[in-house]
């Protein structure tokens, strides 16, 4: 999905997010995102919102804090120790 398609999908969901804002997020020129934007982007991409925060099962590690990575938790192990 292109940034233009994602912007249109977010607008269709009632949360307009300009393509330029999406590009700034993708390229790190914008350091934060509102919860409403996060939820709209997840809905537009048809993924659970948590997948945008921590790519469980899609990567070996995830950035948990700026510059700090940790092993990604396998999906079946969430909440288990």
C-alpha cells in the first residue's frame, strides 16, 4: 500500500492523516504519533495495533526504547513465562 493509499484509507475511517505526515513518520522526521493516528493506521492496514509497536513473530528483535532492542516474543508466548 502506498502512502497515498494509506492516507486515503485513514480518511475513509474518519481520521485524515496527510500523506506527508505518513512520510515523515516513516522516515523518522516526526518522532511521535497520537493514539488516534496509531489506531487509524492499524485499521487502515488491517493489522492489530500492537503489530505496529512490536512486530511479534515478524522479526528477531524489536526496538523497545530509542536505541535499545530486545528479542521479539513469539506470539504464542505472550503473557507466559
